[in-house]
C-alpha cells in the first residue's frame, strides 16, 4: 500500500506527547506505543502513533490466526492492534467460560490512515494517499493543540473491588500447589481481578497519570471505539527485526524502596533469590522451547539470564532469548507458535492453561494478551498486557488484574503480597 512520507525535526518532550495524544482523541481508533526513553535495548522507535482505520479485522478466537495472516498478507501495510489471552482457544483445544465484564473482541487489528514514527530528534509521518492532503496541516495542528489548564476539581476516586476474596485466593493457591505436588505442572501464573462497576473515568488523564508514576518501556494508550487499554507494561512478548526474533520474559519481582541503600539491598536480594531465579529460569526454558519450533537450527540463545531491571514501582528479573529465522517464515506463524506467552501461563503450558481456567474466576481477555504492530516488511513488536487498566466506556466497567508465578516453593501469603505490590500503581491512579 502506497504511503506519502514527510519528516519533521522534533524532540519527544512530555509537552509534545500531551499535544499529540489530545489531537488523536478525534479518532475512534488510536494506538500509542511509548518506550519512555527506557534503555532496555532492542527498541526501533522512541514512540509510535497510529490513528484512523482504513481497514480492520475484528474477530473471535475461531481461526483467528488464519484470518490475521490473510489480512496481513492482503494489506501488506502497517497494522496495529491486540491479541487477547483467549486466542489460546485457537491454538489449542481449550475454552474460556469465566466471567467477562469488559467484552473486548478476541483479536482486533487496523490498518491506520496515519502513522507517526518518533526517533531521537525526528518524527516521520506516513499517510495513506487518500489522506495525504492532510499531511501538511496535521503537524502544525498538533503543535498548536492547546493543553488545558489543570482544573482544581479532582476526578472522583472510584471504588475498587476484588473479584476473589483473600481466603478464596489462599484456597486456590493451595489447590495449585497440590497440582504441582501431583506433577501436573511445575509452574503456573495465577491471576486475580480488581474491578469497578458503574464507573466513569477520563481514559487519557488516567493513562497519563499511570504512565507518569510508572515510566515503563512498553506503555500503551489504545482506543478502539468504547474500549480502552491504559498500559504501563514493562514486558516485551515478542519482536522480529529482519531475521532476528527476541522474547524477554519477566519473572521475579521486588518492591522499590525510597532509601537508596535499602533499595540496592532489594536489588541484590532479588538477583540472588533462589525462588525468583528458578521461576525465571523455568519460563526462559519454556520460551527457548517455543522459539525452537521455528528458529533456524542451533540459533536459539539466551542473551541475558535473570538480569535485574528497575522501574518506578518495582524491580524485575528479565531474561532475553534470541533466535534467527528463515526469510520465508510468516510473522503470524511465529506468534501463533509462542502464544500465549509463557510468562503468563506456566509450564507445561497446556496443563497450566487448563488449571488457570479451572481456578481463576475471571476471563482474562486482553489482560496477559499483547498489543503491538506489524510493519509493512513483516517485522513486528508486541508487549505483554500487564500493569494495565482496561475500560469499557459504554458498560462503565473498569478492570485491572495482577498475578504471579506459583511454584513448589510458593507461600500463599507472600504471593498475595506480591499481587498487592503489582496492583499499587493502578489502585493509586483509580482510587487515589
């Protein structure tokens, strides 16, 4: 698909981010991907914005990957969108029967009329020919977008409820530990939902607040009609650039402390914690196995193992697994072979997903799915939707979920505490 390209000199300041996101709100389809200048390597752009669907695909899980592959090959263009966790039902003979208050489609991608690609000192605008008459005026309009003065009226905090009581959480973790004792699984990611009904939020303000206190490398503002994703994700699921594919699973969490010396002790403790390291190593091994399904022989390597990365709210153990792929391998096939990501399922993957469905009470939907893009040349990059607020504006339903890895060494009380640490930023943004 032909696009007209124009470049401007631009530094991606907080002021410019605010202006471009305010300008974008006129459209029904928006995907904003922001690295927050976080130095984690492997980034192609500082930020990306895609708006205004020319074409789109929206479907349930039935043959979803096949439909996406056909759509991608026919459009041969930029595509932005999401994959929900429940696409597991397309990959394996599984079902999702739990409660769903959000009602996101299982898969949704759109071909944007307008794409903005931000590098260090430049922005590149790529417009489909049908809108290239707006190419000259849009950037000046963005630069002239007025930032409203913050009003003194603070948004009313919303009441957050837990879908699972603390006692039930402990019972469910105990049941998962029994599955581990029996040898059904050796690790499983167990999640719980925090939610609010009859809730109205300002999605853009909520995202900006969440991003300001989190500053993660895979932040996302996504709007598809009445559905919103406000994400401060620190995790990359899968990226392809040329013939190289990488995955960066996160397993292992420690809270940030305000005292620098105490905070450094938390880093050292996390780096050397046998339980946290074993969680990460198990999932890294699962990712290696997933990549080996399509990698060129002998090319799967662990680039980094259990490296500590620090964010505003937490420290995390992150591993980086890399492989090489053949020229003719389909991008969608690579995703299908690794989906859902091992860090959000457990191992063995299919057994873990069955147990998750049995013991969790909420359908995960887009939580622990992925948001990202396909480039015209078949390259792609997707995050993992964690540390994220999901919102259905028409249903007035707000939701965020958190979870952690349950292994044989797990203590239910400690796992519950980890969930509360991970929920802290979202609770602060929504409930004050």
